[in-house]
């Protein structure tokens, strides 16, 4: 994998850009099997769980072995050119499998399906089925069409679809943490971003269905939910039955009240929309984790304006101050794009100094990749040379590595409440779990009888750049 196109792995829970195979659920009961790989953001991983539920009803069971599947699906991402290249390569590989097994159906879902529409099917003949993010309910019909050799495409975007009534089938789950989609689409028009085109208009999911899903997860032993949306702070659901509405702060409170033993996280916040109300609700409930992902993109106001982010450097940094004022222990992470059109060396320095100011605990860092059809592609020239982009990105990564190290070292000697998520990958005598600030802790199980889903207090005695090492404090 190319480090320059992927977020550096500051925390190992990120599944950005990685493929995953689902846990096979009762596959023996199903005559037909599907295999799904997901790429991109958490929304895609969450959508794959909706797709799994739709296919389940049609008699398809999930499998981890693509060789035994009669249907292979790729849930794709278009955010950067590199993301699409990775998927094309994967499709070519699956194409070879199909040559040996002609009855195999290959489907492309998600953002790349939406962006390229029938092109993948007609010109490149890479797939049999193309389905956009709002059209998953039509998958069974499309599969039936494809089985008869017809072209099966549905890339209609919707103003209403939220899949509110579909209970997702949890794929690859640790049984402790789950994602819950609360809204779809995005109404912002950040000039670099393809998401408004691939995901359509913003719409919020029925709050009652969100709370019901969270309650069900809690009953089934889950102890942490992450509320998902491209811009969660603009969540706004109008209950037509009684003409009342629910905003994000209110939704957060409703979810926090499901049970004090259920941790609540959310992602992503747009700096312009996160309100004091949200911050106060976070501060009020101990089970809402003190962690905010607050993408800055650039630390320079001129670039921010070209990016159409609708805030300035000063406004953003004041928001960081406000968060720290209301929640001194809140951790903050960010996304940064370097080398945006016309970015000068001095403007790049502004990004570095903003990072210093904000003291991010971690960050996802990218260089600008022009996306066809976006405002930036239409209006500006992608004129920062690749070598300059890469050098600037490296400087940003180096600085973030220092900031992360400082942030993690700063936790040595402190104790945290940790939700056990499972065994450490490296050593099954150790547990792993996160603290409210979203940092991963690893600690020996010792003689204690804890299990995943339990809370423990852990005293930190050492830190690497991405993990805190500690010992359980006996209760
Ligand atoms: N909705 C989220 C971001 C979703 S995309 C938000 O508003 O913060 C995740 C990240 O990918 C963005 O925050 C941005 O940093 C990065 N990104 C988006 N478009 C990009 C592009 N054209 N080139 C490089 N990085 C991009
Ligand atoms: Fe893209 Fe901006 Fe919407 Fe995030 S808020 S998805 S960056 S347009
Ligand atoms: Fe990628 Fe679509 Fe998410 S473009 S980042 S999968 S919304």
C-alpha cells in the first residue's frame, strides 16, 4: 500500500481503504453464498451490513471465501484516484475467477458505482451488476436480471432513502462495538469532494428507528455505538406525526440515555455545524466519549475559502479552544489535504502551525487528488507538482507523528476506563480496548476473569505512537 495515499496508521482501528471479509453467519443454512469486500469510509462498511441483510432475505449467506461464492460484491470508494485504482485492480482479479466459473456474478456497489454508472459494465465489461448507494433495495431484482444475462444497473439517488427499517447484519463484528447510520448524503459542497455527487442530498434517519436499533444492540451485548454520517452535526429529523423535530444534540442525548453502560461515539463533525449544545451534551453524559473528529483540511484561510469549507483558520482554531474549554480531556483528530490548487509554501506552513496549535491526537493526511466533476476540477488548476505535494505531506506526517507521540506519552501515569473489545492480535494473553479519547490500550489479562464488553480501569505505564500499554487496576 502506498503510504502517501492512505492515512498513516496513527490508530489501528481505522479500516479506511482496507478490504475485509465478513464473518460467515449460519452459512450452512443458505444454498447461495455471497462474498463482500468494502473500501472507503465507515459509511460504506455500515452499508455493506444493510446489503447483507437484504441478501439474507433472498437466501444468500455470507462467506469469507470468495471461491465458494456465487456472487462477489465490492462496495467501493471514489474519494481519491488511488482508491479507484485499487478497486479496478481487484475487479480484474475477480474477472479471472469468472473466466473459470462463468455463472459467477460480480457486482460493484457504492460510490464508484454511482460515479461511473454503466461505464464499468458497458465499456470495460468488468462487472455484471452496478448499484449506487441509494438503490440497495433493488439488488434482488438486479441479481435476477443479471442471472438471465441482462445488464443490471440502478444508480438512482434518492431524497428519502435511509434504510431505516432494515436491521443490518453485523459483519466481521467483535460483538462489542457497532456503527449506526443516522443520515445519508451531504449538502456541503467542499470543492475537492466527490461525496455530494456519489451520495446525493443529505437526509436524516428517523430518530425512533435509530434509538430502537441502539436498544437492540445493547440487548445483544454491544457496549459501544458510533453514530455515522458525513456531517452528523447537521442531523435534523422532522417527525411528521406530531410536527416535532430532533437535532443532533437531542439525538445524542436520546442515544446516551439508552443505557449508561453503552458508550456513544459519532463521526464526522463539520467544524461549521458542531454547536455548543452538542458540546454540553457530551460533557453532561459520561457515556458519550470525549473524542471529536474535526477535519480542518487546511490551516490557511485563503485555501479554506477555495475549498469552500465556509470557515477561516481563526474560526476553526476558536472552535478547538471552545471544545477544550468545555471538555478539557476531549481528544481531537483531524483530516488534512495538502497541495490543494495554488497552495503556496507559506500557506502550507499555516497548516503546520494550525496543527501545532490544535495539538491533534491523531490525523488522516492526504495529498490533493483531483476528482472529475467537482467544483475544484471545474474552477481551479491542480497546479502543485506531485513532488511538492509529497514533500509537504511528509512534513505534515512527520509533525503529526511528533504530536501523536507527545499526546500518547502524556498519558503515561494516568488511568482510564477501557471497554474491552477483544484479545490483542499479537498476544492472546493480552486484552485490547479503547479509552473514551479513542486511544487503543493493550494490557495483560492476568488472573482476572474479564471478557469482551466489560469495562476495566487501566493504569498506563508506557506508550508507543499508536498504543498505550498498561495494567488492570483491580476493582
Ligand atoms: N464528511 C467528511 C469527510 C469525508 S471524506 C468531512 O467533511 O470531514 C474523508 C476525507 O478525505 C476528507 O476529510 C478529506 O480530508 C479527504 N478528501 C476528500 N476529497 C479528497 C480529495 N479530492 N483529495 C484528497 N483528499 C480528499
Ligand atoms: Fe465532502 Fe465536505 Fe461533505 Fe465532507 S462535508 S463529505 S468533505 S462535501
Ligand atoms: Fe469513499 Fe464514498 Fe465514503 S467516496 S469516503 S466511500 S462516502
